[in-house]
């Protein structure tokens, strides 16, 4: 598997596929280790020439396995790049269009003409030229293309920043030469300079295609919003004045932010009612922006959060809030819940109603009685101990034990 000089041969040099090549190396490595273990009789601590030879042989096979693994990795990366070239080009086009849409939106908001549509550059050659030019497994056509691209890159090598600036200074002041010869067309490999003032006053030079740079914090602080535009207090975005609402503290919110503010306040009781500068924002004044559904939910949550001893439906699949005027009847699922123990409604007095027990104890001390029909407390103000209850039937005398 190795030449006379000890160089390891690759699968392409021995006309063998990668799997067979790896299998042969592993078998040879296993044989060398078994032969090294079966050493002859000798003194302890001494290493025979045979053992040294087998160890060197095993080391050479391990190096061959490492080289084979590296070769497989390089070929796998090369194949992945060639396969994903179209996907990468499509992603670049989508990113370029998104950037153009962003610039168009900014230009329209500032009252400027939108920039022209960017042209798609030629798809880059992602095939690694160096590996193709020296890889014996590569096709001859690919090797010729890689060598041609490498020579073209050397011929059109982009100068460094210092060389470009010095060349521009040396040419400054010279009159351009006018010739009638038409320049030969060549690939667009020239370099563009984009200069802008940084925070420290120095020029920032970027080579490559002109791209919109993200503004720094100082630029954003000094940038004035466009005419008839104001800044939203929440998202800090420039928004048309007609799409803003004003809070009692004179802070202004866009439509999306004010809806999010009300929605979060209805989910978290600690944020209710929605406030700005500790002043509540009335929902009625902004009902057109919030919408009827959101305003209805706001009023329902206002009743719920203002109730002290709240009752929620005992049905685990419902759990909705029950208004005190509904007397324990859930308007969502139709089931009844005891307002005292918060469990399923039951007949008679609730054993967990502490207020009712205190009233019964006081009634016993005062000598009050409860009506047999409605269980209300009655007290004898004057007359005898016999009471008469007037009903639609003939009069019936009731004893003091029944009253």
C-alpha cells in the first residue's frame, strides 16, 4: 500500500473505491497488531527489531487511515457546495429584494423617489478551485475550468485599500485621455468605494457593492422624523400623525402598540387598567381603534378585577368568571356554582359560609326565627306569639315553633 519512499497512496492512485481501501487498511492494521503481540522469547524490557518494525508498520497504516478520512471530508464538502449553489443564490436574491423593499419603504416615508430595482449579479462559482485543480479524481473539464478561473482571479486581483488610495491620489489632476477605441468587455470585478462619516469623524471605506449600513445610536438620536410623522412612545418607530393616539399624559402610541398594551393588561391584573405615566388610558375614547371585541373584553375584565370575593365556574373545562348579579349561574356553560364554597351548587345552607353562621348565632341570642318558606329572619315586634301567614289558600294559624 505504500511506495518505496514510504508515501501513502490514495484510492484514486491504486484504482480502488474508498470503502474497499478503508477495509484493507483496517485489516492490515489488525494483522500488524496481532503479529506484534506474538513476540518471541527475550529479556523483559528489551524490544526486538521485529516488534519495532511492526509498530512502525502499524503507525504508517494509521496515518493512511487519517489521510483517507480527510480526503473523504474534503470531497463531501466539495459536493455539498456544488449541490447547494442554487439554493445559496436564491437566498442571496431574496435577501437583496428584502433590502430593496426596506429602502423603498424608507424613501416613501421620507417623501423621496424610491431607488431602482437592483440587478442580480452573476451566480458565483462555489466549486473550490484549488481542490479541483490538484484532485486526481476530478473530471478534466472541471480541472480546466478551475485553472482558468484561478488565472483570471490573479489577472483581475483587487488592489488593497492602501494601493487603491495611493493610485487614486497619483492620478488626481491628470486629464483623462480620449480615445476612439472601444474598451473590451470583461467581467465586473472592479471595486466600489462607499464613504461615510463615522462618529469619530474618520472616513469608513468598504470595498464591494454599495450596501446600506445600519445607523448607529448617535445617528438615530439626531435623525429627525419626516414631516407629518411622529415617534411612537412604545416601539420608537416613525409613524404618520393620523395613525397615532394620545394618552392623557400626552404620550403618543401607534395602533398596534395601544392594542398590545390593552391585551397585556387584560392578561395580567397587575397591569390593569392600561396606564401611561401612572394615568389610566380610557378605552371608550379609543373604541374605534381598539375594536368592539377588545372593548367588550375590557369591560368584562373591569368587572372581574373590581370584584373582591370572586366566583369562578367550578367546571374545570370552563372556569369562567361568574358575575355576582348572576347568583352563581355560569353564562358560558350553564352550570351553577356555590358563591360561598366555590364548589358545585347545593341545597340548604353552605357549611363554609362564615357570615351566615355568625348571623344564625346572633339570631339565636336575639330570639329570632326563620321563615319556613324563604328562610328569612323574622322578629315579633308586638302582639301574641301566634302569627298568621296570608296566602291564596284559607288562613292558617302558625305556632311560634313553626314561625
